[in-house]
C-alpha cells in the first residue's frame, strides 16, 4: 500500500505549545486501547489546551489506513509514561493505531469481538500503514529497524523500564489471531526499507484462530464451535453434535492451553493409536509439548509430558479429528467402526469411547451431558432442507408479519430498509440483516456531546430522520446494529416500542 500522510498538528495541545525537542533515537508503536477506528475522534478531542494527559506524534485511521501527523516528529510527546529507567518520551516518536469498533473491552487488555472479519481487516490495515510510516521515519532519521531498542511497542517499553505498564499493541494482534508480532513488524519495516517483500509476513485471515474464543462467553463459543463442526460434518459425515461436544470438553470451550497455543481443540497427540490414516491435515512435524493427566487406572490420574499436534487454524484441527475417527485402524479393523453415518449421538459417543479415544471412565456421560445442555443436535440438521429464500419478517417465529420472500439477498435488504423494525432471515431462520451486536447486559449508557445528532427511523443514513435531535446528554441504548453511514448504530430506549429511533454511535461516548 502507498503511505497516505496528512499533517494535522495538535497546535493547542500542551505538548506542542511547550516546544520541547528530542533527539530521535527510536520509534514506539501503540494501539489506542478502545473500540474507535476513526483518528479524527482523537484528534478533535486532544487538540485542546486543557488536554494535558497525552499527546502522540501520529494516529493511523482504522477505516482507511491514513496516517495523521499530530506533532512535529522531533517534538517531545507524552505517549508512554515512564518507569524505573526513565521515559521513552525523551527518545522515541510515538504512533497510535486505531482499533476496530466491533470489540468490547471486558477488563484490562481482554476484549470480546462481535465481527472477527471486520476487526482483522482494521488491524491488517493499520499494521501495514504503520510499516510504511516507520520505514519512512527510519530513513529520515537514519535508524536501523532491527537494532536493539529502535522499534519497540508500548509493552516492550515497559519491559525495558522506560514506559508505563501497557500491553499494546500485541494484545490486539494476539486476541484477533493475526499472527503479527513485533518481530514480524520490525522485519517488515526492514524489508520495506530495502525494497524487498517480507517472507515472514503473516496471512491474517487464513482460517479461524482459537484466540477468538478467549474473550467469548460459553454461549458465544458454542455457537461458533457448532458452526465450524457443522461445516466439517458436510464433508466427513460425522455428527456435528459429536465433534462440537468433544471440542468443548477437550478444549474448555476453546480456551485451553493446547487450543490457544496450537489450535489443537481435541487433545490430538503427535502419536496416536492407529497413527496412520488418510485425509490427515497435520503437517507431520509441528508439535506443542505440555503436561497432561491420563486416567490409566479408573479414578487415578497420572501426570505425563506429551507432544501434541499443532495446527495453523482451528478448521485443520476439526478436519484432522474427523479423519482420525473415520480412518484409524486397530489391526485390520477400523478403530471406530460404525461411526461414519451414525445418526444417534448416544451410540456414536459409545463407539468413540469403546475405540479407546479417551482414558476417562466418565467420558460418555460427559459428552452426552454437553450435547444435551447446549442442544448440540441442532447443528446436525442439514442446510439442504431449506428452500433458498430470504424472508423479511418482524421475527422468524412471526410468519404472519412476513412482507416477502426473496431469492436475492440484496432485494430482501431493500425491503427491510423500507420497513423499520423488520429483519432479513436466511433460509434456515438466521437473522442476517441488519446485523445486531450482542451487548453484555443488553443495555448501556452513552454520552452525546453535540447538539445536532440526528435520530433516524432505522440503523443507517438510508433511513429517514425523525425530525428531532438528541441534544447533549446521557441516553440509554438497548440495541446495536450495522448500517451505512456509521461504524455502529444504537437504538434509543425511548423509542423501544416502535423501534424507530436510531443514532450514530460514532458521535456517542459509551459510559
């Protein structure tokens, strides 16, 4: 990508008016630590004489990758605080990458993500723009990107004792499963300077990373796990409910050390009984070594150290698990004979236990309990039974409210846009438009600081205005949805009955 750099100096900020200069010895990369992709929001807020809490040299917009320079590069900013060995504010240029709107921080550096594809796209965009910017600055100041302490993150600055205790930006990359690290970043900057393409540059969106489960509730994880196992079931013929239950049990809803470290969600060891079978997705060499407990004698757990398979994505773990169940042999007989095509989950679970998959004496009971608790058999239904029509209704259950059925999704969306309060459902009854974001606790407060924030009849600028403004104040939001003209739209509680009072959350601060 080409660097888009716009000068937008914070001339009212105390860091600028103080006029202190630094001898640039390095560059520090940050991310903003809140779900806001628009650089202009920070620029407008920080360009004030009363804003003496922070000032950085630049922001990278998450929506288009534009870099906004907010301080002259050799001015002293206040972007990383200080620690036992002083402060990198005296030596380093500080740049902030904006973060996706579809994440919600749950405590510290942990967050939930409602739209992984969008979040990864934002992170990829800011990463690539930062590479371009840092290459330009290294050239301008004669810096070696790979030299010790030249390019560091806020997190690395803290480890060196020259910054406050923050985890950015690595926390964002790791939880989104991007594959980015500060080492890949420094290498990419070096390659940009030398005019070569980085061979180590990760491919961010190539499959699901188990890191997405870290910030999910159990309910959210079950929905995603069921979706992944259902997709595999269409190829393998193994019940999705069985795969999903084993996934949940073996990986703790995708949060186990093995899942997080190796995308291994089924406890698949490097060496297995019946170790040779067709269709394996494991590369035969990538491993993850850890302690584990085995129940060789009923009721007695024995701790051992074992090598486990490591996968590049969760889908490979699921596919390898299915290939093993279908192809593993015990002498001349298949170890799990009868499992392929079995439609009775209780029988299938017993076949897996009898084949020696797990040493636990209560394995059958545990799997059946998980299947029944989460109604995992819902994922065994085949999508082919649908008629292929998108339906526009107030709710899926309210068939009498249906306005139409469309083969083309775009036409169904147009119908919903013209009728506030209506939703587009796919052929299987899943709401697909407008996409709603699940909010912890269902409601939350926002503060509006402008006088002329429009209220619209639906989530998007394609909906008519109701004719009044919110005015400044604090308001309750009861639902969030996607729509044109804003990153997210929020439904005001006072309009709950008719569902026709939506505001752009780009202009509202969540409290």
